[in-house]
């Protein structure tokens, strides 16, 4: 297996709070890597450091064997769109920021709008879209330049079941060209989509492996029934942020 992303002893503190505590892992090329944890676990902080939006206090992020961050796309947890541009306009604009020729960006925009169920909203201003549509547009924006790695931070938050299935199918469909790091606390989605999952809590990695392997790794003889059982067993029942 070829690692496309390596994280080595990554660490981030906010004042006295250790948000990410010296974590290390590798993501393989073409993998859907589920990054799971309760609220406040450190998922977004780690994604920001992996994608170059936040400088780590310590540690390294190595992408594709290089130490520079390129060919990556990010779909942030908090939706970021240009309210006063249409869906198509902002996708083309974003594409041009990545130096994609206009004709190609237009073609790619149409493909993405189609794939994410937004074709009929192509010429609508973003500010007129529903929350679920904005979320799908946010995903499209992360993928306009056909990145080799895409970081999706809770991409399914706030989606209705129809949209969730569409986004799930779309994420699966890009897997052969794009490595996906998917942060979520939705165990069902994680189990359906991920080749491997990494469970983090309080900035530490608690488990990493295939869902099947994690379910079997119960201390008693009976395997866990679901990924949710594994998750609750590892992260406990106390309420979070
Ligand atoms: N900018 C910030 N300043 C201070 N604390 C922060 C900041 N961002 C996140 N935190 C804290 O760091 C911890 C990890 O947050 P985050 O990475 O957003 O977790 P997750 O994405 O898993 O919910 C939480 O306790 C959160 O409150
Ligand atoms: Mg988060």
C-alpha cells in the first residue's frame, strides 16, 4: 500500500488545552479514511493542520511523499460560499483561482453540479439555496480542481436522507481518483463509506483499522455489533461540547 498522506506527531494546543496530542497515522492512496470522534475530539483542528490552514505546534504532514501541500481540496465544517455568486459562477471562479483554464472550469463545474444534484440551481445565487444545497455546493467547491486528496469535514451535517445518500454515492464514485479523508461523528455513514476508520478523542487516537477489525477487537469474546458500539466503548458516554 502506498501512503499518500503521513502525519507524524502532530500537535496543537489552544492555551492550556491540548486539542491534538502528538498523533501519527498514514492514509493510503485511493482510500476513504474515516476520521471519527465526538464533538471537540480534535478532528477539525487536525484537518486544518493537514490541509495547511493551521500551523501545527509540533509534527509534520507529508503529502504524496513531499513536504509541500498541493493538490488538496478542503470542504470546511462551516460552509464557506460566496452568497452573491451563482453556483456555477463560484465554481468557475474557484477553478480559476487554481489556474484551471476557463473552458475547463466551466465543464468541471457542470459535471460537479450534476453529480451533486444541483444542476437546476446552476444559475441561482448561493444565498437562495437551502442548507442542504449549500452543503453540497461546499463539497463541489472542494473538488473543482480534481485534487488528489480531499478533506471533507462533516460533509453530511444537516443533509436530509436523500442528500445524504447522494453525497455518499458521490464520495464512493471519486474514490478511484481521489483519496478521501472524511471527518464525521455519524457512525452509520462512517461504516458504510470508510475503508479504514480512525477514532480520536481529546486529541488522542484511540483506535485505527477497518470497521471489521475494530468490531472484533472487543476484550470479551463477542465482537461489537456495530461501529457505534466500538465508538461508545472507546470514547465513553459522557456528553461533549
Ligand atoms: N480556535 C480555537 N481556540 C480555542 N480552542 C479551540 C479552537 N478551536 C478548537 N478549539 C478547541 O479544541 C478542541 C478540538 O476542537 P475541534 O478540532 O474543533 O474538534 P472536533 O472537530 O473534533 O469537534 C475542542 O475542545 C475545541 O473547543
Ligand atoms: Mg469539527
